[in-house]
């Protein structure tokens, strides 16, 4: 199991697979949930994720403090920002 070793106040910026060009949402859901488990072990960090609307946010299961809609080419995406608390 991979552990994250980041300092409080750090930013984790990710562009996880969306399930559009690579894989599908069902197979990626486990990856997104594992990522959530890892960052929950890093209180005091901020996570910024760009992903296709819907799947990642639902699987990640946290409410973003900021959310912007945008397009990545033809794919409708969201840039979501999360604060991880203890």
C-alpha cells in the first residue's frame, strides 16, 4: 500500500483518468476511492483535481470548497478544490 508523505499546507494536484479516453468509470472508481483514503491521511493539505463531471467527484466523496466547470477539449470537466481536515 502506498503512503503519501506530504507536509501540512501542501497542495496535491491531480488529473486522474476520467474513464472517457482510458478505462471506464466502473473500473476507475476503486482507484479514485483509494486516492481519497490516502489524502485523508494527510490533514492540512489541499487537493486540486481536474476530472470529467460526475464520476470522480462522486467516488472521491468529499465536498469541494471551490468548483469550476470547464472543458478539456470536448470533455466537460470540473476543477475541484478540497481542504483535508483532521
